[in-house]
């Protein structure tokens, strides 16, 4: 489990294909490896990965299986690429962001960037299936960064980055057309799944709408 509060920006030392269609990355991150052991979890651009080796040079090694390459942007990384890093949260730590599992739901594409006085507003296109699961003022993780959604469209979302986020993460360097890993609030996943399993998605929405009409004094 993670919080979406990035601890440091790491650098890809090496990226190489692995057997079975996977890949192996060596990532330099002095803070991330300061208390790391083989088998521990580190989020790389919001993707929970298992440390398989610690060469002893402030870097750690992870393996990417084909599913990870298919669902995330990690396969696009090359030597010198910068990545957001976060160690797994401690059970006695403050949850300063939101609950992030490191299980990427898909890719979001930057559609528009607006630079203000120290701030940056970003508009992302998201897969159609994820659009209904994102709520205005709700939480979302983009490349592992916990952010508040400023507005939503049918297949888009907006976020605003404060100077600290620009300083501590890679999001400030994004350009239109770039893609990021997106993880929606995990609660939305489970609610959707339960509604689907019970066949209630439509009836629940209808009931909510009818209740709202009744409260407003309108006959459905």
C-alpha cells in the first residue's frame, strides 16, 4: 500500500528485455534503497514493483511481467528516464495522500496544459471505461502522485499542480501527448464490481435519481 506522496525522483540506469516477453529495470534512487531488502515493494510511476536485487550502488532492480508492460507506461522507459518513487507505507505512518495500491488501471493522455503563476493545470483523456469511476473532488493517482480531481468529463479529468508537486514529481515536465499511469480510487472499483455482480448498476442509479427528484418535490 502507498499514499501517493512521492519521496524522490529516480533515474532508469538500464532497461533490458527479459525471458517470456517481460523486462528488467535497474533504477537509481538513494532514498528508495536506503532501507530496501529483496522482496520489498517500491512504487515506480505508481506501479507496485518487487525488488529482486540490490547492486549496492544506490540502485534497485525490478522485473516487469508482460501484463505490467501492457497495462502501464513502464515499457516506454529507457536509460536516463526519470520516474516517481515511493516506498511502501508504514502501518504507523500518516496517510497524507490517499490509499494507493500500485495497481495501475490504464493510461491517461495529456490533452492540454495551462501554465499559471507557479501553478500548472493539466487535462487528461482517460479510457472510456474509467470515466464513470472518477469523481470531481475525488482522488486519483497519476504516475503515482496523489491528486484531487478538479473536474471531470465523459472521458477526461483535470488536475491542478501546486509548486511543491512540480518540484517533487515528474508531472511538471509533461507535454501534450505524453501518457501517464492512472489508478482510480480503489473503492470505486469494488463498488462497480458489486453493482455489476448484483445486476444493480442501472436500478441503483435510477433509484438515486428518483430520490433526488422526490426531495426536490418533483414527481417521477
